[in-house]
């Protein structure tokens, strides 16, 4: 069966320059899948120009209504949705986000089949595609940029002013760091992206035991999994998978790290009901030593107490005063410097788009031409062409109904 895919224009504000497929990747898709056709909607904001797509032989047009499958990144405005199509984008509805209820209702009303990028998962539920690595890369870099500015150590340019990841790493080659201890939480793509920056800076990774008990005459970092900073309340051995199923009866053991860390990079996934890493009360304690947080996970007013609001690419840094529990100017004595930008991959649109396209081509495109042999599309499909939720996402019905 033949399918026409459309690379749609990103219409959300602030503008997002990322795209599902680069011109080169479009060409690869067409070569590997002869029954695939790709059209490109005109856009003056995406990282790859219309001319770059046209140069690869792709049709670039203001009208892409002939396409079967619409490929975007961010939410599509309600008035731009084309009825009776298949759409791929981050809808931000699967957690019943109130601000996008109207969007999901419109998708159902227009009998659109929605496939959220977050719902493209393995049978186990593990996500297959996303921008996590790039969030980790940019988040860690921005943390060092804040450190350099605040402490008068060095100046790093904004990532958005650099061409690509190679230039980001070239800028890091110019700095030197004091003897600090850096804690990185998480084991997924976000944490691995942050680790890539730490390793590029040739910061030595040390074991939890050494990190917690020793002083060093060089910068070091430790990567902590949830089993290291969470413990069972009854003192029994921690079972990670049991914790993921039911996080009740667990408590934070994060203060042992907070007592010896200068810089915390939050790259973990935080599940509903899990204990906070550190609370506002924890941050008031004399033994709490963290003075800079790059919160890549960016859960507001949640597991990382100093993250009281998201910051922006334009204005990425603020500071949190633990005593008053309020925002203060960066550099205020006793405060914690905070980087909590919630759309970090937007700062590295070329690399992020290319990496995303590699994953989308590997996991999603084949499903259209192999009768969805691995169930990728069936698991990801949130809504039907009849205007109903699929069984897998029927839990969203009360959200749609406004209850």
C-alpha cells in the first residue's frame, strides 16, 4: 500500500525549528520504501530551508492536504488540523494535561488518527523515539554556562548561537573547571546525553562509595540510579522494578548526595507517587551543599525543590533561596542557581532533528509497509478514524469529557 507523508509546518509559539525528517533523511525513506511519497509544507522557520528539500527532489507546497500522514513535532493548533488524516506529533495529552484538552477534543471531532511520539513504544512500554539525548546534552552544557557566568570563571555562548554539537564541544574545550563534585541522576537517554558532556570535559566518573566518602583534587562526577537515592521505608532491600510498579512505602535517600555535591544534573524520570528527591525543608538544612542545579527533567514544584518554574531559552537561569523559598537574582548569597529550560532540544535543532529522524525511520516508517508486524502503530494510536479513543487510551475519556 502506498502512503504520502507530509512534513508539516510548526505553528506553535515560540517557534520550534525542529523537524521529523531532514532533506537527506526524506531521500533515504523514499529510496528504501518505493511506495512512500513525501511532500513538504512551506516553512520559513525550520532548520532546513524549503530550498534544501526542493534540491533533494521533494515537492514543497503550501497545500499538503493530499497527504495521508502528517508528521510534526509540537502540538498542531486546532484550526490547522486537517480532518480524516493520520497525525504524528507531541500532543501533551497522555497525562491529561488541562491546557490541551481542547486539542484532543478537536482531534476526535475531526476524526483524526493521532499517534503521539511519546506513545511509540516497545511491547515493554519503553519509548523508541524522542529528543532525550539532546535535552541532556544541552542541559548539562547550560549548567556549566550558568556556573561560568555566576562564579566569574568563564563565558560560554548560548547553544542556539552555535551551528551544531561539534561547535558545542569545541566551546567546552576552552574552559577549565574547579575541583567540584557533580551528581547526575538517571540512566535513560537524557542522563546519557548529559554524561556525554561530562565525558567530553574529561571529568572523571567515580563510584558512589568513593563519591560519598572521599575528597578529590580534580572535578569528578557520580551517576546515581534510583536504587541509590531512594530506599524502602521499612529498611528492606530495594527492588527497582517493584518500585516502578508501586512507589509507595519508599522514601528519599538523596541527602547523602546533597551533603557532598556542588552541582546536580537532574536527568532522571520521575513517576507519579514517587518520593521527592529533595524537599524545600531538605534544602534549608546546613548539610545541604548543592548550589547549582541543571534540572533537565524539569518537573515544576515537584521532586527537585529548587525548580519553582520553568525557564526559557531567552532567559535560562534564575536562583532559588532555600530560606525564603522564593526566586532571587542569580549569585545571591546562599542561593541555588537553577537552569530549568523545558524545551532544551530546540537549542540544537539540526542535530536533534537528524537524530530524531534516524529513530523515526528505523521504527515507525517500516510499520506502514510491513502490516505493522511489530505492533508499533497499534500501540501508538490514541484515536480512531471514527472519532473515538482506542482501548489503550480509553482512560482519557473522563479528561475529554472535562470531568
